[in-house]
């Protein structure tokens, strides 16, 4: 058995796509198990850049089976557009499998998502307005429509007709919006059903059999630990579980089938949207990091908030995910800083906080306790081994390992596949 989970150990956007693509070169199966096309991974291969949202990053490796698991909320329109785009880039999409248990996103989910977000005014949570949250709401309310329903014409028409009627009432009576055309949605989605039918399968069986056959299975995380609906900075979170435990439910395997859990971190910290950010640098330092790291959202294009590395937050992520390894991304972005700061604890009044608090009001009052280290000026983008890195870069990595108590097994020094330092083998 050789199973590896990749999770974001910060607020998402850590560079998981590159590591997933790199590890997928050895993987037989790559699995997405939560979220939807609100996620975004950018993968660079040679001089080509691929922006992936629903499709697993293993798609760029022709021998890899790519699974969209039962825990994903599936937007057929977004999926088909993504297929069209990457096929135009010369990528084969025949090795994609979509779970027949995945829930389907409909236009009413997107409309309600946007109307609800706009109605919050200053209390907006920063949703991408792609219908993710409302689709998960239907799932939990037990009124959702799954892929297996979409594959059955009569069942689908009956279920979606009832849902459109209910959702039109919400749209009109609660939000004052315009109701949706029922027949247009039915016709549109019946068309989607035929286009995606060839991909649909019971993916829980595919994943289980791959694990039992001792194949290399890579579980691809979307978003990040601090966006988990239970354990993240609620309510500024996503609607699913982007932590290691979410993969067992979202792909249909037991927790004892997961061996390695790799937490992907940036060498600094970023966040999109609102909410407390203890190490944020809303100044020239933050802007310098943003420009050097091209910190703009893959899905939304929004500029990301930037700050120094937060060890308190990543220690929390290591604990709740059971991290066995770290993959440090974008180390090259810090090149040129004379001094680099690491947040080792939080100060709350006259107290030192060592554990990440649940209450956002408490978190907002926390001040970072910084440890400052000397930076480096050498270009590291051509380094191929850990020993090639400047001494101060190695000291920075070592200090983070000490603070998190998890080894940094992978280091990225640039966007390309060949700009990756592997210190220790990931697959067992």
C-alpha cells in the first residue's frame, strides 16, 4: 500500500498543484475528494501553464487515472469548459472518472450564492459565488441531486423540477431576484448528462481496488486547512473538509488506508478574503512578496494578502492533519530580503498563546511574536539539492522544521517541475 495525501497547511493557494503534478508522475491514481471549481491549481510544464479547477492535477500525466470523488460538488458546465480548454492545449481527458455519488451544482445554487453574499453587506465572507456552499447545504439538508440522479432521465426531471420550484421561491421572496426558467435548466442539464456519461463510475470501488492492489494513490487537496468548515477560521471558510480526514469520507476509503500526509506550505503566509491574519504585512514588505510570488488567485484573480510565516498556524495544521512531511513552496520569493521573520507565538495582552484559537475575536487581538533571521541574496532557482541552497536558506528551513516538528521533505525553488528539491522519498 502506497497512499499519499496532499493538504494545504495554511489558507490555501500554497502551490499544491505543482507538488501534486510532480508526485502524479509516479502515481497510478490521483483523487479529488472535496470542494468544487472554487479551487484552483496552476501547474507549469515547460513553457505551458495549465489552470485546473475541478480536474485533478494528475491529468497532465497520460497514464494516471484521475478521479473526481464523491465528496466533490460537481459543476457540469465548469467541468466541460475545463475539458475543452485543456484538450485545446493537447491534453487527453479520457482517463477522468467522476463519482456517481457526487452532488451536482445547478444555476440556482450560483444565483443564491451570489444573492446571499451580496445581502451580507460588510459581513461578506468572500465566497467565489460558484454555488459551492448552497450545493453543500442541499447535500446536508438531504435534498441534493447526485450524478447518479442526473444519469437517470425520469428521476432527474422529477427531482430537479421540485428543487427549481423551491429555489425560485427563495430567490424571489427572500432575495427579490428573478426566478429561473425550469425547462431551460432541465434541457441544459440533460445535455450535460450525455456529455459526461462516459466519465461516470462508482469511484469508491476504483480507489479501494487501487489501494488493495498496492498501486500508488495520490489524494489531491483543494483549499487549505484553515478553510476547513469545522477547524478553520469560521465563518471565513469553505463548505467542506480540506484536511486529511476529509479524504476518507470524500473518496470512500478507511482512515487506515492513508500512509503519508504531506502538508504544503509557502515559505511565507497568504490569505484571500476577510478574517484575522496575525502576520499580515499590509505594507511594502507584503507588496514585495505579492509581486515576487505572483500572489493573485487562480480562480478569482483577486490579490492575496501577504505576510511572514506563521508557525503557530502550521503547528495547528500539523496536529489536526497528522502531517508526516512538509513541502515548502516559493522559497525563492524570499530571496533578497536582508532579514526574514517567523512568527513563533501569539501575544494576547500579557499572555503568550501557543495554540491557534477558535474565536476570531481572540485571533484578531493577537499580536505576532517574531523571531528574525538573516536572509540571503543568492539566486536559488537553479539549486537541485538541499546542499546547493545558501546557508541562511538552510537555516530558515531547519528552524521551521524545529518549530513545526515535521520534516521538510520537498522544497520548491521555482514554478517548473525541475525546480523541485526532493530531500526524502514520499511514496513508501
